[in-house]
C-alpha cells in the first residue's frame, strides 16, 4: 500500500535528504565487517552509495523501479559502482552470500504480516556468509504516540522543502492506528500555494513491539546479538527512539 509514495523518488529525496548519524553508523559497520554488502529496501541509495564509495562491492535491492532509477542516476553521477536490483525483500534469491546485510530507515516495517517478516529473515539468513552480520533499524513504538493517531490531517512543518521546479512544498499527514494489525495507516498530502494536494499518497508502516522482535528474528533462523536504542550505541530502553538490531545466523 506504500508503492505510490515511493514512485516519486525525486520528491522523496527532497523531503528526506539523508546523511547524518544513520549513514555514519552503517558505513562504519560495513567497514568493520569488510567484504560484500547487501542493502534490502535500499531506496535511492542514501546509505549504500557512501558505502560503495568506500570501496565495498555493493548490491541494493528495492521494490520500486523509480527509487532504483534515482539511485542509479546518483551513483553514476558520483562515479560509484553499485549493482541495483528490483526485487521483494520478503523472498529473494541472489545466488551468493554477503558479509554485511542491512535494512535501514524502517524499510522492514513495510512488511505487515508476521509471516512476511519471518520469510524476509529466512531469505537474509540464506545470504549470510560465515561470520556475516545482519543489521536493521526500526522505530521503538510508543503506545502513547500511536494512540494519538486520530485521522486528522496536520502539517508536518519539519518536512517542508523547496522543489526547484515547484517552489515551497508543504507536507500534511493524516494517520490512524489500526491496533489489531499493528499498522499506522497514513495519507500524505504534498501541496504548493498554487497546486494544493498535487500529490496524495498512502504510507503504511507496521510497529514491531520489543517483546515480539527477538521471536520474529529467531523464527527466521537468526539471533539477536545486540539491540541499541540510538545511533550513539546507547542500550535499547523504554525511552530510546530506535531498535537498532545486530543479528547473526543462529
Ligand atoms: C523509507 S525508504 C528507505 C530507503 C533507504 N533504505 C534509506 O535508508 O534511505 C523504504 C524503501 O523500502 C522499499 N520497499 C518497501 N517494501 C519493499 C519490499 N517488500 N521489498 C523491497 N523493497 C521494499 C521502498 O520501495 C523504499 O525504497
């Protein structure tokens, strides 16, 4: 249900310019591991292009042809080689193994069914070389914040941006939380002063609660080795923003 959102890669990059501690974290981990790198749900390559520019052989897999085309364009512009592949992280077979596999920026949360998450983890496991590391980051769900999702459309001032073609773009989001499914169902509205709602797209994102996360990982044949709560490496706790998970083959 989020495909339409990712079929506007240029706007995505303007809204989410990337960079920051997440890129530094994944880059440092890829360096520490060494060897071949695979990112699932790689988007426009915010993390993978810097990692490839450090000299690692990289493969990026994503559902969206539009995000991949933008990733390819940016990598070519920077003279960086990455193998971009269209595919579904729920089940994939690349016929080779990797030393570092990662899923960044809540991309995993586009898988809503527990079976899909387990199937993804099983596919990841089949692609791990001996001693390889699998890392992913998802947000730490706050029951209080989820309960505030009342379906009312509100501005997200921090996400507004300037599009060189259109001018200033404002972003409004309306969200409701579907508790039995553990999915926040959002509708994103992008507008300029002369083109209100020039883009309206759904974006749906699951919550993975702290107690279920290690169980899902282990059903996929993996072991959760460490869970950090933020990019500085603080241990995961009730009030940390992230579940930054370091896994290996079980
Ligand atoms: C929030 S973006 C993150 C992009 C990138 N990882 C980053 O850190 O900037 C989520 C990405 O996951 C991709 N995606 C969603 N479901 C997918 C699936 N089942 N298989 C592969 N990619 C998927 C989307 O197309 C989108 O590019």
